[in-house]
C-alpha cells in the first residue's frame, strides 16, 4: 500500500548546526541588548519619586568653612601626636558642640594578615555623637559617618563633620536624631558599630555594647575628604554584595549638586551632555561597564556599603582634588550635605518610592530592572536551548522510535548512567569545598613548610587547589564510567554529565542574576559560550583554551584588566597579575570580615560547576 | 467606701433639698506654681503645675474594681499648638493672668523637650472619705536648650525664656509661686545667682538629693509692686564646665535588634548605677499583636548571669483584639546593666490593616518601669497639702527610697509591607475585574438550564381542567 504522506522526519538534534544557530543568535542578542542599554529609549532620565523630598525647598545656611578647617587642623595634629584616632579630643570637641557623645571599642583578629591595609590584630575605638531632635522621641535617625583609616587621610571630612554638627545643633527643625559617627580602621570600625547598633554578630567582631542609640536609622551618608578644596564630588553607590541604595537618595545628591553648582561625578566620570549623538552613549557605556564591574565585585565601595544590609539607604561622597581650575571649598560641600540632611529630615516614610535595582550609565540617567533583565535573559536562554537540545538527543538515543535511529535494544541499565555522574559531581564539589576551607585553615601549615607569609600562603594555596582541580576529575571518572557506559552508547556518559552541568549552571546564574545582575551578567557572558561548546570531540585544545580563559579566576583577572583600562590607567600583564593576587586575598578577607558572598559563591558554586564542563571536555 | 454610700444618702435625706441649696457653693481653688531648674549643662527646665479642686455632687462609687482597670497607650503624638490651646482653656485664668501668661506657644515649642499632661482624680475631703472633691491637675514641662534658644549663653531670665514677664497673680488663685532651684552644685561656693534676691527659700529632698529652692510668691504684693513686673534672672557665677551630666541611679534604654523583615528582638537595658544597693523594678511591656513574641526566648541577664524574675505575668495577644502584656518584677543588682530580651516574628497584616504610611513603620509603645530607688539623703515625711505641688510628683514611701516611674523610648518597627504603588493598585483592580468576569462566565458555563414545569395551579385551575377534560378540550 503506498504511503499517503511522507514520514515525519524529526530534525536530528545532535547535528550541530541546528542546535547552535538559535543559541548563537540568542547570545549575540543578549550582548547587543546590554550594549543598547546606554541609548536613550532604554536609559531614562532620573526623577525624584519621593514627594517629601521633591517639592519642598530648603535654604542652606551653613557657613562654617573656617571652623571646619580649624577642626580638621586640630584633628590632624592630635592624630599625628597620638598615632591613632584621638578619641579623647573627639569626645571633648563633640561634647563642646553640644552632642551626646559615646564611644565604642572593638577588636577583631583577621583570618590572615591583610597586606594592602597592613593589619592583622585590629583594635580600635569608634566615637559617635547624637544630636537629639527636639521634635521627636528618638524613634528615627540619620547618620553622617566618616571612616578614618590608619593613614592620616580624611581629617578634612572629620572637620566638616564637626562643623556641620555645630551648625545643625543650633537649629530647631530636626525631626530625626542625627548620629555623627567617626570610625577607626575605616570599614572594620563601621561594621563593628553597625553590628553593635543592631545588636547582632555577623562576622565574629568583638565589641563593647553601645551606650546610646537613636532608633531606626533611615538613611546614612558617608564622607571622604582629604583636602581643604575639592574640584569634584564623586558618589559611590555599590554596596556589599552588589546591593544598591534607593535611587531617590542618588537623585537627592544630584539635586544638590545642580543647586550648588558642584561638579559631581559617578565612577570618576563626568556625565555626558549630548545623548543624541554617539559620543554620549559611548561615554555612558564606559560608566555603565565600570558600575557593572564594581557591583559584580560585591565589595562595599565605601563605608556606606555596609549600611545597606540593615536596610539603611546610604551613599558615599568622595571629595576629589584634581588639576582642574575651579575649586570648591568646604562650605560648598557642607551646604550640599546640609541640604541633603534637611530633605532627609522631611521624610515621612523610609525611602521606598524609587528603584532599588538599577544600572547607571550617568549620574542623571538610569536603566530600570525591567529593561536590563532581558540581556541576561537572552544569555540564559542559550543554556536553556542547549539543555533542551541535549535532552532531546538523550531521549533520541534512548527511544529510537519515529526517526530511523539505531534500533539496538538497550540493556536495562537506566540507573547506571546517573550513577556514573555521582563521582564527578562529588569530586568537583569536594574540590570547591577544599577551595573554600583549606586556604585559611592550612595557612599555618603552609607557612611552616614553605618560606611564605600567611597572606601569600592563602593566595598560593588558593591557586594551587584551583589548578589541582583541573588535573583531578578527568583522571577519576575513568574507572567508573568507562566500564559501564562505553559499551552501548559512547556519547551518553558525557551528555548526561553535560546536561547536569548545564542545568546546574543555569540555575546558579539565574539566582545570581536576580540578586546581583552585574555579577550574573558578567559570569553568563564568559561562562555560557564555553559551557555550551564543551564536548569531548572536535578541536579539544581550542575548547580547553576557551574553557580556561572563561573560568571564574580568568574572568576575575580579565575584569581587573578591563577595570583599569576603563579607568584610563591600563595595566601590564605583570601588574595585572599582582593586582589579581591582591584581589584574591581581599576577596577571602572581605568574606570573613564583612560577609561578602563572592568568594563562597565562586568556590562552592561556580568553580565546581565549571569543573564539570572541564570533565565533559576530557571525557574518555 | 461601701459604708460611705449609705451615710451620704442619710446626710442627703436629713438635709433635704433646702440643705443643699443653703450650702456655700463650692469655690474653685487654684494653686499654681512654676519650678525652674537650671541644669549644669546650661539648659533650663521649667515645670508648670496648675491644680484646681472643686467639690462636686458626683460621688465615687465604691472602691476601684481592678477588674475594670484598663491600660492604654498611644506611642506617638506630635506636639504642636493644637495640644496647647485647649489645654490652656482649662485654666481658670486662661492665659490672661498669673503664671499662665508665660505660656506662649512660639516659645514653648522652641524647646528641646516638651511634656504636657492632664490628671483628673477624686480626692477625699475628710479622713473617712464621706465626701470627695475632684482635682484637675495640669502640668507642662519644657527644657530650654542653651544651644538653640540661648545661642550658647548660659544665663537666663524669664523674659528670655518666655518673652514675657510676670505682672499679676491670677485673682482666682489661692497660691501662686515660682520656685527656682539654687542648689549648690559645687560644695565650696555658690555657683548660681538669682535676681531679684529671694525673700524665702525652701529645702527638700527631691529624687533622693537635697535641693534648695528660692521662692517668689506672686500673692505677696511687694514682689510685683517694686518693679511692676517680675523678671527672674539666673546668672552662673562660675560657668559650668562641659561635662557629662550626672547619671541617675535608674535609667533604661530600649531598642529593636536584628535586621531583615522576618524576625527581630526587643531588648531593654536596665541600668542600676547605685554603687552598693540592689532594688527591684516592675517592668510592664505591651507589645502589639503583629509582633508575635516567642515567650520561650525571654532572657534576662545581669552581669553575665541569668536573672530570674520573682514574678511574671504574661497575657498572650489575640490577633486584632488585644496586645501582648508582659509584666515582670526584676531585681537589679547593684552597679549593673540588666538586659531583658525577647524575640519576635513580624506578622503579615491584611492589606486593609496597613496604615496610610506603611513604610514609616509601626510604633511599639514604651515599656514602663516602676521602682523604689534608694536615695542618698533620707527624707522626712511631709504633709502633702502644705508642701509644693511638684513634691507629689516624686512621692516618698519612707525616708530611704523614692518612687520613680520611667518610660523608655517608643520603638519603630518595620513590618513586611507590600508595594502599595500604582502597579499594586493595577494588580488589585485587574484581579477584581478578572474575578468578576471569571465568576460570571463560570456561572454561565456550568449552569444547566432546564425548563421548569409550571406548577399545577390552584383550586380554580384544577376545577377548570376538570371541566375541560369533560368537554374534551386540552387542559390549561
């Protein structure tokens, strides 16, 4: 009997061309979408959403420039004399301007010596003064904080803080208490104070309990100033683990920049004026990339970053003194701060009206979450396509119905295929765990047997374990997998492993993108193509090179180089390597001291996942 | 008091209507006083007290039944002139004469502390309490801030504080006095000078320390007549140093610890700074129901050791009906900090239960601390009617300690709040529309229609049908 219809031919999913084309398209679309974010339809002008801060006008009256300079001089002199934060002088001065003064001492033994800041056993004292608002019962407060490091920078900021405190104290309109906080050992002091204020212990800091409190903190501003005059004010928004403050706080800063005629920058870049031609967006792209890199690093970029964990909206303002002609004195900066505090004082509710998730191509432009998410979505779609095509291929192997496939009856060994995955999965996870635990745990053993310092030992152990991971897995899966799988379907073993690895990667990236878009996007851009391509056939060396180049550590190195390139201070490869080693140590330290999540995320999540792809590549 | 009622009835019967009419109409008696306390920081505290008593036919009905006692608290009240104006109208002389001329809103609200109160209570007129008077006591305390109002200067005068001076007493007042605290802060010499020099002084033990007050009596005609007005001035002979103010024996602090919107902890720190004496404190906490307290996490520690309260009364909350009530008697060891902490979970409210400003947070009322604090100086028992009004603010049970009631600060707690913005409204609206549409469609689709047989009619119809059948015509 003749066939009435031609047999339905299913496209063979294992043919590379068909599965690849939509994936490539999707990847390109993702990257293109991200690049398009800086163009006006996608980037919008920022606007103030909070009514309490928008329409009301305030008149800044701060005129304590001389006073601020005098305070700064005294502070610097006392600091030089004592070699540490002049606690007694600060207490006395704060009390003399009419604040309620308290101190808090803290100490912390770092997991290993911090070589960039030259500290190990840290102990210090924070000093803070509270201005009690006459209009309220200490239920809400604002914070102005100045982090002081070990060197004698930031004394002008302390001077300005004291002068502002004196000025604020004479006003009667305050409805929220204002806390003036000077912390020692910059961020460590801030972390200690915040933990004590909220009476929690997140990082194992030892500190004395706080004597004075002022209710729920609504907003905080951190100030860093090292000269009597500034040419511009730079604002930092990225906080711990990529958290961002409410966009309204940034809008507020921008409002007062415009009002006071101050030159304000974001990521050290001036904002482009002309968005219609190509120049503006290109400049915006640089700023955007810098922001993505900074946010992806998950570091607190300034002491404001630590406030965000406690749901306190915060910004860091940095005074920059460069070679520009026109300079502003402390009065201009003080007026901007006064205006911001007065408007924050008007707040009826916590800042919540505007965006919490955004990207900034310029100070007055933003990209909202709804517009940047598709970029990551397209990248993740590549993984989705790969997963579905692999799954189809597996099903095709198992059930040869329909298409003229190999009609070899399969032995009943369905479960064995999965059992062969257990070993590589376990081994790679164990490598990740070793990477997370061993460097800090084994630093003393390393220093005893090798002529290195503790910090070096940690970094070198980190690299050694990382490299050892590359050698380990493809030697170990052989005895298990070859015996079982290779007889009937040679491809099934690695395909199953790759399927699992792809699902694992997609899940992780999906979660990361939702919490920290920049990190997720950066990892997706680098890891997705290599992950999609990895297979034990074809140009293996090429794939291996690609995979190594896109491994998490290489991504970190590449990001550092790109970062300095964008800052117009390009690095040579050797300098980059030094910076890379320092960044590794900082990453581990920040995890232990502030609770940054990048290190555990990479070592426990993405590195084992990446090892699985390495495993796929060297499957035999 | 149960015996007093029949007795009062008896008196009423004996006197009859005429007896009441003949009796002298009760005259309101007003005592007013102002206490000015210069603080070593340069700030000045001023406390007004006005007490009016009148006899009334309104009788007290028996003893207070504790079952009917209620405790309510409003954790937040923004003070402004709207609080002051009706309050002033309760005064017999309003703000026309006497001490109340000083009550100028624009000065009183430029202070760093403001507290205003109305107390009303029945007072026994005789020892057996056969008849009662009602007492209305109005108090107003303000603290003038040397930094804000004094522009840094520490000398004060009535005019600078209130922008008014005293000219005449209230004609209705039976007593009208100004007390100025002139206690020597330093032992060796006088630090404070008051002008005009006081004619009389008054000594007493207030809050466990000995105090000396200069008295200016407005009813004393010489006081006003000399200069037509009285403008009391304070001068610091030796300007006080900027030092931390002396710490009271009992003080407390309260805060919310933890972060995030799921859990939290209410912590109260109770400080006993007395060098060698321990004393008990009664701590009363009311916590709104939407903070679900975990009572098993209640911990009380002093000096690193667990402190077991000698009495605990806990009444659990009922959702939307009543708050948690926690009352404890805690012994505070000498020179210690006692931490009382209890964990809670933040409840999700129904969307109509959120306040108009949900992101502001929800207020939790202050805890109330009542204690008998040991005093430094033994006080002698006093006759309440003779002593100044402010004395009864700090009643002394015996000579060795005095009673203090402290209120901690109210707390602001954030609850998990939905985003009440336009998208939220749109979602609500769409959901409603979809629900209505879906409901009616579903109704239409699932309903089975069937024609109902008309019920066989009444008697007349049956009869008609009978006839029709007989005629051979189809029935109706």
